[in-house]
């Protein structure tokens, strides 16, 4: 009902009267219709019950005697009652006996149950009467009578229309009556409401409500008008006071506003709007003003800390609380609010008046002044103010540092005290310009220090004006440029020196900007291209060197301009001077911000060096080729020298050990054997020297007994000692000395030293071998001393050089009376060096003997070890015995069936003869093809093959046999004994490599070891 409460009184009265009348009429009509309906229904029910009872009684005989026509006639009698629409008579079995329909479409009741007498109301709008048909106590059937309520419905529709007409007519009449009564009853109230509304809206308290009578409403109107009169008087006085306050607030040049006791905005002036940036809404709380408030430190200011809020809450004025207003456009203003409470006559706070003093510009000015003062005071430059007459008025610390005067000493004195006599005439001219309101900038002159020292300064002079714009003085800013002047002078001297250096530098210097334009070139570069240095400045690189030359190094220039240091050597096709080899270095040039602004190029013509390098490379290639040719020559020479020696040595060694021959014959053959061995030894020395020089000699490092090695070496020279009746003394201070090394190569070293001592010691001389711990820990020292011819200092210097012999000759005899190539000591030194040891020779002089000292480490020098392939040198004393192939296996039975492959007829025939004499079955072949055919068709236990065969090598033969799964143990015979030769025979499948010439004993020993598997290697290859 809230809508009703908000309606005017006049409408409320009208609605109340109308609704009351309408409700009464509706209620009366409703009661009437309900009574009429219930009365008609009771009448119908009574009629149906009566007719059903009478009809049932009349139908007893018809049912009893099954008289259908009589029964139908009885039912047709119901036609006299218009409300009866149908009737049905059922026998005791529930079968339809007779029926009646007022209309063909009338419905019969289908309920044939044996119901008791009753009248019921059907949901379809019918009244149904049920009456049993009885004869005495026996039930003969059931009668159903159906009556329609259609008449009452039609009557109720008629009554409804009548009621509607009555209601409408009554409503119109009620509206007419209500409108008349409403005006009479509501007019005084409405008048009071309109008057009150007008007074409130227009604030016009001179209005009065019209009086319509002397009833209660009339008395209320009189009281209301009296109240308005009193209010008019008070409001008039209040408005006059408020107007005065408003006019005062509006007239204030300072921002001001007023709030009531609740903090609602009541008045503000234009200055406040200008300060806030937007006008607030009258009646809105002050904290909803169009700005945000902050404390002076910039933190947000809560509402309860606003000066206005404090003044309202505490009832006191607030002073000196700075507030920052942030306006809607984001700008901020610094404000000092001055809120003052307004009190009524009782002293109660009824509002606030506040003035807002904008101190933004003042703070900025003060800050600027302080900043300017700080800048002036802390400036390194001298800042001086003086009046138009030249009197100094201000003086900062920079001026004190520059000129030496304090502010107290100089203030009030003339500016001329700082000007040297010869510069006094400059001051009047400067002041004339100041009076014309001109500024003097970057004026370089000289001033005088307090101690009389002259100072180079740069002056900037500006006029000083008063608030009216009149020039009242001058401000001078002086900067000491003495250091700059000296630096400029030094720079000029440095630039001159730099130009002198660059112009005479042996390199070409250029500087290029990002557009590939020259910004500097030295004289050498300019003259190389046919220009002067000044003429090339600004020229593009491509225009000077040509498009082809520029394209050749353009990518490197781009890398340097990208910030990378680039160094390269290139052959440049210059347009003017042709092709030149140049070494170029580009360094990026950066500015103060680190940006690449160009590059510095240093160019060096390397044509001569490049040609020298090409020539050197050609010479090196020729030297390498010559070295390879020498090595090939030595290898070929070794092979060619060894091959003819081989049959000689075989025959001599066999005959020398044949006891069936006379002793003199054996002695002759022994002489032959020894000389052939000597010849093989010379060949071995040549090959060893070549191996060591080429780094091809491999050292098998293992623990070795030095004493045993020395004794083995002594055994090899025992015959020579006996021939010359020389005495050998072994002086070992320890029974055993273990070193890491190759026992074969160390035996070769000591054999060389002993052989050398025997050679140069006369008959019946003495040779001493001493072994002891060296002075250096971890070393063993062996000394071989003799009582021979000795050495001069010059000989000692050259004693370990290859192909060098001492000056042993006597006049008329010659310099080679001792024989040899002079390689033994050279090879010994190289071998000792390979072991990490040291060898040196000493002698007291001619005919006073010599001493050779060998120092060897007792710890391993390195991890260098040779492969399992045995190296055997044909006649080398102390050479190791053959070993089996590392991939092999031990064969069963004796090696009696031998396939001998040798193209040298004498060697082949000699070997075949000697082996057959030792009960070997030998089949010989001259070529690899012949040998392969024999191996594939025959059965052999061993193959002995030369490597240099006419049709292919022995290595190829061995490889082909292995590919055919014919895995014969093999002994290679060859005049080639280099490490590469040994490695190739090892890879081909040979178990032993014997270097020609060989003795029959060496060959037998190799066969025996292969047969017995007693070599140090692994089993034979599978």
C-alpha cells in the first residue's frame, strides 16, 4: 500500500469513498446470486428425488412383468419436467430395461451399480437421482433420473448482466458524489500542502494559506499562517546576514568556503573554484570536493585529519597545517587552510568558514631561490655581481677560489682590481653593451689573481634588472680556462707530432666514418693513391680504391662498423696501383655514448713478405721432398747394400761354425763374417740416424738391469779386447741398478762406447766401466774411461756430431786411420736423450785418455712403448730375438716344411742350401705369384719371404694368403729396416721382420722361437 500512502489527500478521499461504495454493491450482488443459485439447486434436487421415487413406484409392475412399453411410457411422463434430460431403468441384472431422452444427444447414466436411493451432483453440471425399484423387500431394478442445471446457469448469466449494469451505474453515481465530497473535505488540506510546498520550494515565507471554514481545518490553517509570519521575520533577518556573509566570501581575493555543522558545503567563492579546478556541489560534504588531499610530505591525508574536520570536531581554529590539493587534471597546489568555527548565540558550532592560501608559487619561488643560491654558491665558476659603477656587490666561493679574495675582502671594491692594466680599456666597452641590454658570451680575456698571477678566463656577462625592468648592474660568470688553454696548446703540439709520426709511419693509416668517407689519412696512404692528405678528406673509399677493391674488403669494413675488431690479410685489386697483398686491421671508433661512428684502419703492404713466404714454402717443400728423397735413397741404398751381403754372410757364418773345415779356413770365413757384420753395422747406423732425426725410432720402456745390459755389451766386444790384449775393469758399487728404458737401445749405447774405447785405446791399455748412484736423486751414472789417445777441447765440442771424427791423424798417415763414419757417438747421444738421460765426454788432453759419462733416470720418462712387432737388425750386437705375432697362436709340431720366396738368386740358393743341410724341406719361389700358387696347392709350416719381389711386395703376398684363410707363420727378410717398413710387415701378418744381411744362426733362432712359441709376443694369428 505504499503507493496509496504517497497519493494526494484529495485522491485518497476519492479512492476511499469509491472503493467503499463499490465494495458494498459487489458484496450485496454476490450474496444475492449465491442465494438464488443455492435455492434453485435445492429445488432441482427435491424435484429429481420426488420424480425418481414416483416413477420408480409406477415402474414396479412393468419390471415385474417385463412390460417394456409400460415402463417406457412411465419414463416418457418425465417429459413434463423440462429440466429432466434423461432417465434409465435397469433390471436387477443391471441390464437397461427402458430409457428416456429429452434430446437424442442426451447421455444415459452408465453406472449400473446397485446404489441406494440418493441424489448427487455430477461434475458435468447435472443432478442425478438414483431410486431402487422394489416389490416388498425384493429389489427389481434401479431407476436413474438426470436433470440439467442449464436453466440456473442461464438465469445466473441474466442476473450477472443485471448486477453489472447496477454496479456500473452505482459506480458512476459514486464517482459523482465522491468528486463533490472530495472537494469539500480535501480542499483545506490541499491548500495547506500547496502553501507549504511553495514556501519550501521558493523559500518565500510571505505566502499564506486560504481559509475555508471555522472547523478544525480552519483553525489549523490559521495556526499555519501565523507560523509563516514569524518565520518570515526570522528568515528575513537571517537572509540579510547570510547575504552579507556570502558577499563577503565572494568578494575575498583568497579562496574561501563555508560548511554547516555536518560539514556540508554551503558557500564558496570563485577563488576557491580556481584553486580546486572545479566547483563543488552545494550541500555535498566537504570531503567530496573535486580534489584529493595529501600531507606536505606527499602521503594521503585521511578525512578525519582535514583541517576542516578537526575544526568541526574540536571546535577550534587550525593554523599552519600545509595541505596539498591534487586537482582533477593531475596538477597539485600547496595550500595553507585557515578553518574557523561559526557559533550560534549559545556557543554551539553551527558551521565552519575556511580560507585557503595558495602558497604553491611561493614555495616554488623559495625553492628556486634556494636552488639558485646553492648553485651560485657551489658553482666552480666565479659568479660576481657588480653595480653600474663597477662596485662588486656579490661574490661566491667560486670567485674566491679563482681570484683568491674572500667575499668580505672584495665586496664594495671596484671590479677593476681584478683587471690587469693592459686590459682596463675592455671594461667600459663591456658596460656599454650591458646598458644596451646585450649579453656578452664566451668572452676570453685575462684577469689577475690576488697574488698577481694572471689567469686565462672565459667571461659571460648579463645585465641585472630591478622589478621595473631597469638595468641596475651586471652579473659576470668567469671560468678558469688556463688548463684548457694549456691543453689546447699541448693538443696542437701533439697533433703536430702525431701528424709528423703518422706521415712518416711505415704503415698506412686511415679513419673512415659510417658513410665510408675518409676523415683522416696519413701521408703514406695519400701518396700511395696519388693525393694529398687534405684532398682525401671527405672522399669516399670506393672512389679512391675502385669498385673491385672496395668490394673485396667491404664485408670486413661492415663488421668493424658493427662494433667488431677485424684483422685479415688479403690481395686487393686496386684500380690505380694494381694487385697488392695487404695486412689490414680495422678497429671500430666510438663516441662518448659508445656508438660506433667510424673505424680506424691500419694497413701494411705485405707483398714482399708474401713473396718471401711463397718462396719459403716452395723451399720448404723442396727441402721436404729432398729429405724424403734422402730417406728413400738411404732405404734403397740399405736394401741394395744388404741384399748382396746376405748370401756372403750366410755362407761365412755357416762355414765359420762348421767344425768339419780346417781351422785356418774357418778363420778366413770368420774374417769375412766380421767384415760383413761391420758393413751391416755401418748401414744400421745410417738408418738409426735417419730414424732418430725423423722421430721414427720407438723406445720400448720397461724395467731394465743396467749391470746386465753392460755385461751383454761387454760380451759383444770381448773378442776385440782379447785381440788388443786390453784390460777391462768393471767397478759397480751396487749389484743391481734398475732404470726405465729400452734394453736393446741401451745395450747399443754401451756397445758404442765400449767399441769406441777399444778402437782408440792402444794395445795392452786399460778400459774401466764404473756404475754408481748419481749426485742427482733418481739417476744412475755409468762412466766408460780409457787410457787411449784422449781428445782436445775442440774435439770434445764436436764428438757427438754425426760424420765427425777427431783430429787423430799424424802427418803422412791420414785422418781416417781408425775407420768408421763417425755415427756411433751421435746415435748414442740421441738414444740417451730419448731416454730422458744425459751423456757427456771429458778428457785431460791428448794421450791422456777419455771418459764418457751416461746418466739415466730410474723412473719412467713417459708412456711411450712400441708395438709387439720385433725389430731385428742383421748384424747389430745385442739385437733382440724374434718374437711371435701378437695376434698369432702356437703351431703344433716342428717347422720342417718351409716356403722360401726370394728374387735374389744368390740369396735364394744359399738359404735353400743351408736350410736343407739342417733337415728343412724347402720349396723356393722367385715371385709372389709363384709363391701364392705353391702355398695354395702345397702344405707348409712356415713362409720366409723377401719383401721386395718383382711382381708385388711380400706384404701383399702375405695379405692375400691371409684373405684366403691360409694363415702361415711368416718371417720377413728385407733390406728395408725403417719403422714404417716394420709396421707394414706387421700389419700384413708377418710374425718376425729380419733385416738383411742375416746369419744362418739368426734365422735358425727365429724359426726355433716361432716353433717353440718362446718369443715374448702373443700366440700366432688365427
